[in-house]
């Protein structure tokens, strides 16, 4: 029977005899540190049945005398004759320590156990003088025929180790899954070793972050080291090498491999293994495989092996591991290095990295190669072989700051062959642009690489030129990218390399899709997605994901899912994690624009956390999270998200992301009445887009930029902006940009209307807003549709007001039971069908904003709607006074206050005065008992009767 923890105690208690029942003898075996003595102490401390406090208490022990017998202890065993005639519970600990005389006396007691008595005997099976016989030979004879049971303690599982870690370190003390798994692996789950190791971790790191490396660095608990070293020393010098070999192999292995590493030869090796097993210096964790019972013990033994001997052991281990299939080349490399064999170490590193690359484990290859190339005095020939391998994996895999540093140093090495230096410079440029977002620096490096490789390696030259084709970087115009495309296509054709042709095609797709080239979809269809060449398939996957990203910006949302599904599947199959991650960012943009906002903020934050060391690839998530914050009225957080929380220079953002972020920041500044700031942001952001010349990317910037400039008095620049936007789009098929162009014209018409013709111009603006709303509905983009529908309704209502003589000013006069705005006198609502339809549309917008979660927009739409509702004089009979409940307006103001808006910002949103807002917030806090504005979120008002 195998038992562990509380189950062992319960099993023992259940087996205890009742009064006058036959005696019971229970043997409990367990390796050193598995808790045998602790188990006996728990048994001794359990109360009798009469003392139990309730049904939830553990089962009680019969009322027996508890007699301790600690074998091998000073003072000898208890006087057995004194207790022979009365029922007793004998607790016999560490019987493996008993000498022959003590065993004889113990056998006498156990053979003569009285009825109603019991004995629990613990021992280490690996240290018994006669294996399998705890009480020695000959077999026992029992006068009273006791029941004889045997139980074996089991190590802790990972969950039990986790509980011990929480007890030792605290719930937030670094008890990560990584740390718990590593502790369980290294200790084998042996309780005493787990507890000792946790004590070392707690004492060594006041702030333990929970990495496997920290667990390894803690070292070997002294108690474990003393045990394993004493057992090793007990072997003869001739036999110790088999234990040393196990320490170097650091894991259970077969007999032949263990003896081969020991260098003892078959006969002596077999004898040594038998002696090591008999002395418990080694164990047999799995059938036919030998090593240490506690893996951590290997470190203690390895540290005591003399240096020259240890090097020989590592050399033989490398040879043994090289004969396995498949070969673990990373482990082989480590042993060659420990043996002092530099050339073989570097060759094994190269094979390990190539194997990792072939199976898509790019990060593993990167880590190994970075560590190797950072070693001083690597021969130039080896550096020339390993550095391109590192660069190739780093470009395909995820970001690594250290890789960039290593490559930047290596390309300065004048001893490198020009072709190798050019290849390294190419990969360095790709990393700077794609993973690091350092576009100007990366662009210059890629230009140099293209020149260096042009005459020596045309395929790689084509790759460098292809990288210069992609138009996302700020500061370089579209025609420059198109010129590089011509050069890249020619170089790829000259190379005859199909993978290079596909790489150029993938970037051609990205370029063509970005500016809505009519041939773009035909280029997508040419991507060799069925290629059996992994290199071609990887490039085809990148082309599909490039196309999906551009399709999102263009507004072809119906085509995005298919492109991403195929691209992500191909990326996963060919091992391209960078492409996979970029596709996930595109999905976030798709969800934002198509109104799939439920859980979107959490998805963005999870993606940002998962890509914490790749701020550029997380830019999509930062943008979407910032846009959500603006719509939700969480303006305190919005700017932080839109500025990438300081992790990345927004001036280096890809142009479409930068333009969209700028549009949101302009909108935020306008809402805060910071008109001059908004206008300056509009001019700066527009210049970036105009210099690039990819006009579909102006879609998220143009409407807000136009409004900012007109409100700042610069209507001339606003007109020029709209004209250039229209000319830049020409006849290209870019649905989102075309809708944004109509929206921009509507904004320009509304905000720049001359006073003498204002009513007619407002109606023209309403028509344009309606056209934009219809275009967004077609895409579909529900949030943009609601914003433009709101704009149309706003213009119709303003035109109606113009016809009625203008709006009435807000009054600060309060009437009993009425707020200031309810006491105001809005203009009468006309019975014009267009005006009534506008009010209906406005109500629909408010509901659509609410359904999306756009708190700020919903509040603004309802506030505009209320300005057109008839004034109420006094409170009609039956209308609630809201004396102890929040009124609808107080709820609205409180919600915006909780979001972080200031009184002035709330006032601008709801068409109130700051004083009125202040009164509403004070009323809401009084009714709910909230202690602060933010506290209103957690203080609901009284429930109505």
C-alpha cells in the first residue's frame, strides 16, 4: 500500500485494533526525508475517542499507552518487560538503525504483542541490513497471530509542493508555476528536501521572483548534501566513479551508459553499481534506469569530484549522448564545454541551433547562440558560422535585445568575410525594424546590407531590398518603396531562389494592399500557400498576414478572417512566431472596428503582457486599448495607452498606427477644449501621412484633424487637408478611407458654415454625415456609424434651432425637485419630419453607444437629446422626487466622474455648467455615502421600494 501525507495517518488509525482484538503490526517504509518520524509524531499526538471535539476532527486513537522506541538512540530502548502485560501503542522509529542486540529485544516485544495492542515500525528500505526484512533474519514468529500490514510513503506531488511553498514564502512570494515545478523536479517531492530548499530560497532572496534559475541558484540543502556524500564516501575508492558518473549525467540512465561514463569497464562497473545501490548512494527511479533518488543530490556530488576526473567524465558523457537517437545536441555541447573541448563544443552548439531552428524552436536556438557568442575569444571561423544562425532565428522568432547588441558588435569585426558581414547586417536591420521599432536606424542598416550583398549574394541582396519595400516606416515616401520593389524583383529573379522570390512577393503584397493597388488581390492569390518548401511556406504565411493587416485598415473586414486563418495556420506549421503574434494584433484591430468590444480591453492587456519584451508588436493592442479608454470616458488612462505606456517611442510607430493614435489624441484634446493643442497635433500627424503618401492610412486621422484646425481658426489648412485626402485616394478601392473622406467633408461643412447661410449649410452637412453613416454601416463599423449618425442628427437639430431663433441659454436657477438643466427652456421641438427623425436617430445612437460600452459617447448623445426635450414646470403628480435615490442625471454625471473626467470635461460633454456638475456629484456622494468621486463606482444608492 502506497500512502502519502494525511492519507498515511488515516490508514494507520483505521488499522488500529479495538479492545481485546488481535494485535496489529504495521511496517511503514520511506526514503530519507519522506516524513516517517513526522508521521509517528502525528499519531502520538492524536487524541483518544473520548477527547474528540466534533465530527470534523481526525479519527481518534484508542486509549492506549503510547510508547516511543527510537532505534539507535542514546539511552537505549524502553523497558519492554514493564509494558508486556498491558495494551499499548508502540511507536518504533528508524528500525534500520538498530544493532543486533536492539533488534533481538525489539523482536521479542513485537512477537509478544498483547491483544488490543499495536506497533508502528518505520524504516528506510534502502538502509536495511537485510533488504526487505525490517527486523532482520530469520523471519518473525508471532504468539498472538497479529495482523501484519505494510505501507510505503510516497513523495509529495506538485500540488502539495505548491502548498508548502505558499506556507514558506507567502502567496505572493514568488510561488509561480515555474518555481513550483522546478522545486518538485529537483527535490523529487521528498518532503524534508522540499522544506529545506524552500528555507534556503526564503533566506537568500528577500524578493523571490519565482524563476527556475533562482531555484537552481539556491544550491543543495546541507542535510541532503551530507546524506548523499556520506553514502558515496562509504563506497570503496574503486567503486565511487559510478556515483560520480551519475552526478555528471544528471538523470536516470541505463546500466551500460552509466558504466561507460564511469570508465570502470563492464565487470568492475557492475560491481560498483551493485555496491552503490546497496549503500543507497544510487537508486533505481525507473526500471532499469539508475541515478539519484533526489535529483538535486547530483549537484552536491559533482562539486566534490576532482577537476581532471570531472573533465574526463564530461568527455565520456558527451560521447555517450552523441550515440543516442535523436541526439540532444545542446546537452552534448554543454558536456564538451565542461570537458574543455572548445572545437567540439562549438560544433555541437551549431548542430543544436540548427535542430532547434528546423523544428521551429527559435527562442531556444536564440538563447543558446546568444550565450555562446557572448563568450570571449570565440574563433573568427566559428563566429562567422554561428552569428548568421543567430540572426536568422532572431528575425523569424521574437525580439531579443541581447541579439541586437551581439550582432551590432559582430558586424564591426573586420575579419569577417564580406558576405557574412552583409548577411549579419541584413538580419540586424530586420530586427531593428520589425522587433525593435528603431526604423531610421534599421533602414540605414538595410540600405548598407543591400549594397554589401549585391555583388556577392544576390538572394540575400533581394531579401534586404524586399525589406525596404514595406511602407510602414515613417519618413520614407511611397515612391521610394516602389523603386526598391523594382530592384528587389530583379535581384530575386537573378538569384533563382524560390524562397527569395516568395519573400519579395509577400512584401509586394504588403505594399500594394497598403495603398489599395487594384492588382493587390491578384498578388495575394499568387502566394504559394501550398508549397512543400518550409522557407517558401513561411514567406507565404507572412504575405497572408500582411494582406490581412492591410485589409483591416482598408475596411475589407469580411476578407480578414480567411486571410488570418490561413496565415496563422501556416505560420504555426512552419515555425514563425513573430508572424503569428502580428496576426493576433490584427485580430484586435478587427474586433475594435467591427464592434466586438465585449472582453476586448482584457484581451488587449493580456496580449501586452504576453509581448512585454516586444513593444512594437504590442502596438496594435496599445492602440485599441487607448481607443476603448477614450470611448469609455476613462481619459486618465487613455493617453497612457495611446503613448504605449512609455515602452516605445510613438514617433517610431508604423504610420497607420501613429495616424490612428493621433486622431484619438486630437479627439481627446478637443473634448477637453484644448483646441490649439489639438490643431498642432493635427498638423504634425498629417505631415507624416502626407510625406508617406499612403492615403488610406489618413482615414482615422482626417475627421478629427479637420475639426481641430477649423475650431482653431485655420480653415484654410483644413480645406487643403480634405482636398489632398481626396486627390490622394483617387479612384482606389479603400472603403474605410472613402467613408472617412465623406465624414471629413461633413465636419468641414458643419464647422466652417458661414453665419448668413448657416441653416442651409447645416442641412448639407447632415446629408454628408448620413452618407458617411451609410458607408460605415455597409462595412460594417458600428461605432463609426453611430458617431456619424449622431453628427447628422446634431446638424438637423441645429438647423431647426436656427430656424426657431437659436437655443436658449442654460440657467443656473434651481427649482425644488428639479435640476438646473431641467429648469432651462430649450427651444420648442418642431413638427418637421426631418427633425423628428433626427431625434429618433439620436435616441438610437445613444442606445448603440450604450450597447458597445461607449459610456462617454452615450452620455453626450443623451445630453444633446435632452436639449430638445420640452421643459417641465414643476413635478407632475406621481413623479419620484429622487430624495434618497440617484436621479437619472446624477447617475450619468457620477458615471463620467468615476471614469476620471473632470467637472469641466463632464460639463462640456453634457452641455451643463461646471457648477451644475459639481452639485450633481455632491448630491450623488451624499445619497450613496461615497467618500470620493472614484468611490461612487462601489456605492450604489438605496434600492427603491
